[in-house]
């Protein structure tokens, strides 16, 4: 994931923790199924975290697109699939 962020020049900082903590991915890890949790490391920076106001209207879509592209780029690298230009191609602006 870290290399994908470099390839995409997306400004995301990947932090790897060897000791996962409780979240949605833990049920997979407990069954020896590899899983990853990609979240904003600073949950306190998001005022709506785990609140009733955590709705689609409050999502930072630019940030969400960066995370989605990082995840997809990581899957492509893991699969060994050559997708010319995917990792570095800029994201097209969403229609207003």
C-alpha cells in the first residue's frame, strides 16, 4: 500500500500496525483470513466518527477516492496484473 501511495502521488501516509485492533477486519483475522483496515488514522479529526451525523453528506469524497484508489492499486499489485498507467493516472473530477 505504501508503494501504491508513492506511485499515485496521493499524499496518503500509510502506517502499518503489526497488532491489529478491534474493527470490522478482526473477524477475518481471527479465522486466519488476511484482511486490512484502511481508515483515517486520526479519528478525532473527523467530527462525525461513530455518531448519528456520520452520514454520506459528511463524507470527504476526495479523501474517500484516494483511499479507494489505494486499495484497488494494492489489489492490482498483489494480483500481479499489469494495468498500464492505473497507479499514476490522475482521478477525473466528479461532475457537479
